[in-house]
C-alpha cells in the first residue's frame, strides 16, 4: 500500500510535498535564535561556502532586527532565502554546530536564514548601493545560481549586465532541479523577482546561446562573458532497452514534476537507478506522487553511495526500498517497460565485479536514471581557446577565469556538480575577478 495517494489537485500536491523546512513565525525565530552560543570561532561560518556571518545574523534576529539579519545574509549570499531552504544544512552549517558535540539538536540555521530574508523580501527592502556606472558590458549565459550571483555582484560594481537564459524561468536548479519539498516554485521565483528589481537584472528568457554566430555577437558587444550554463541531460547507461518509453532521466523527471505538479502521473512500480542525492530525491518524489512500489537500485554497497545519509533516510521514510550491489544490464519491454534485469556485484581488490550467474529481474512500469549528467562539451567547443579537462569541465584559475581570457565560468559546468551555495559563492568570486581585470 502506498504511503501517499496520487495527488489530483494543487492542494493535494502541496500536502504530499510538505516543506521540510517550513517558514518560522516570529515567536519560533526568537526562541530558536536564543539558543545560539555565539561561538568565538564560529565553526558554522567556516562550514558555509559563502561565509555568512551566522552568529551575527542570529543575534540580530534575537534582537528583533530581522531586516538587519537579512542584510548580513545578503551581503554574503545573494540567494540567501533559497539557500536557507535547499542547502544541505545538516552537513554544512548545522552539521558544524557545537551542539552536535553534546547530543543536542543544532541551531536551525537554515530556517532562521529564510525567516530573516523572507521578511526582507516581503517588505521589499533594498540594502545596497551601486557604484558609479563604468559603461562596461558583461554578458552572463545562464540564469542559474552562479549566473545570478555573478550578475548581481557585477551590477553593484557598476557594470551593464545582460543575462541570457535558455528556459522560461530563472534560478536554474532552484526552480527546475530541486525537490518540491525543499522549496516551492513560488518561493524561488519570489526571491528572483526581488533580486531582479533591486539589482535591475536584465534577463532575456527563452534565449539559448548555441551557435558560433551567437558567440561571435557576444564577443563583439561585451568586454567579458560569464558562463553559468550548468550541466546537460542525464548521461546514458549504454544498456539494451534504454530508449524504451517510460525510461527517463532523473533531472528531466524532476523538471517535469516541478513544472507540472499534480498533472504529472507516476505509475505504480518505479525503479530508480543511482546512489546520489538526485536519485534519493527522484525516489522520494515518486513515492510522494502515489507510486506503490519504489525501488532505489545502486550497483555498489549502501556505504559507497554518494548521497548524504539524511537524504537516504528521507527516501526510506516515505517507503522507498533500497537494493544494493545490483547493476542494471537490460531494460526489458516491448514499447513500454516491463522490468529491469540486474546482475549482482561484489568488490574485489578495490574493483567492482559482476557475479556470474546471479542475474535477476524486477518488474516495473517506469525506470528513472539518476546516473549523472552529461557535460556541455558540444557547445563549449564553439568557443575558441576554451580548454576543458578530461571530464568535460571548464578549466579555470583561482579567480574563475578560463583559458580564453574573455570568458569566466563557475557553477556545475566547472565543478561537475555541487550545491547551489557553492555556485553562488564561486559566481561572486568570478564577478570580482572580472571587475578587477576590467576596471
């Protein structure tokens, strides 16, 4: 029996995807902020990729100065609200909280962060003053976390910034690739609307940059170009039956879910292939969409999974079953999927090997591949002098300038896949490098 019923309305969808970090009221924020010890060495700051002064903003909340707290947050992280919701705080700031050493629940830093920034967004507060315009133009390709962070910082430095986004909405993974129980579409887009107003963001949507001519035009009209294009489609497995209907990539599935909500129908039996955080999200989402039998299959052991432990626990908590040391070798079906054939695996001398004669099948209606994303190699090859590593990631220096001096880049197209907060931090560094190089 499924833990959740298939949602047939927006109200039912919202109930199934209740927020993991619900918005605090003022009383909750006051009492939670009272717990902070304001550590002199503040390990929570060190654990935050954007270096937010966490004790300071918590102290400001406790002094009933939530707008001041929001300013402290936005000084370091321009996507402060979204990151408070989607960051894996359990392993970052909250994971570093000294209360963990005493078996006491850590301060709910993420929820306090969204409380403060949410107040600023609601009251439409403006915090920063732009430097005098320098009349230099920068193009930003991609309105994801890295691109938005770079664009906002460049605006404050006095640049004219134009952002080109291939899709119809901003925020990249925050809107298209994060599980709905972490942040709602409205929350993500509200913060983007707030930033677009106060940073005067000029974003052109449905404008993919994809040809040599497009690139030549940008190079002609802009002093610098920032690449925040992220990653591509889900990587292929290279096994028979992969192209059968109802075999979809996890990234594509999450995007469909974020855009269609209750209008997306998930069948009864689903197999999710992979052991990363995206696999956990996809499996949990299928269960919350009413699937009766969701199996999360990973070719290695449970301990070898790349996913955070709390993400796996979250999936198990909604009825997802784990299957380990099972490698898919064929997707079976005739027009539509009927089953997945696996072979058992074991690790010998540090190498994963198949166990001969151990094949077995699991019946299912859907297969979701959470097997990593392809790099944007084809597009990047159009840019002269832009070097990539052997995994297709853009090579940059410590200031996130590429081997083509006109181009800068950060985010997943450089890292290969990190958290939203890392993209924000590195986008800001890239913008500062652009500013120091051009002014």
